C-alpha cells in the first residue's frame, strides 16, 4: 500500500491506471488517501516532481515475536590440559 499526501492548499483529481480500468481519486487540500501498489499514474508522477504530493510506502504491521532470553551460556574451556 502507498499513502498519498496532498501537501498543497489546492485540491487535485488524479486518474490511476488499474488492472480493472481507470479510477479517479479526488485529493482535497492537506488530505491523504491510501492506494494499492499496482495503481500507476502520470499525473501523480508530475505532482510528485512538482512537490505538490508526497507518496509514502506503507508496510503492513508485523506481529511481534516473543523472544525468550537464552539460558545461561557456558563457554567451553579450551585451555585445560588433559
């Protein structure tokens, strides 16, 4: 997912090419909207180059893993003579 943030005080209508056809998304001033990664747009690329829109890559939340501390560590003594 990508988060599109409109950083300008103007509203913009952005058309995206999707696998199912074209989709229009209206960005109000100082608002944001999330879109899938497979949406592409020449208008969006132009707005990014003009620094009117900011795009942030959103990663899904990963469930935390319970980490248990290791038991006492015993170092093997290699200096002992037999």
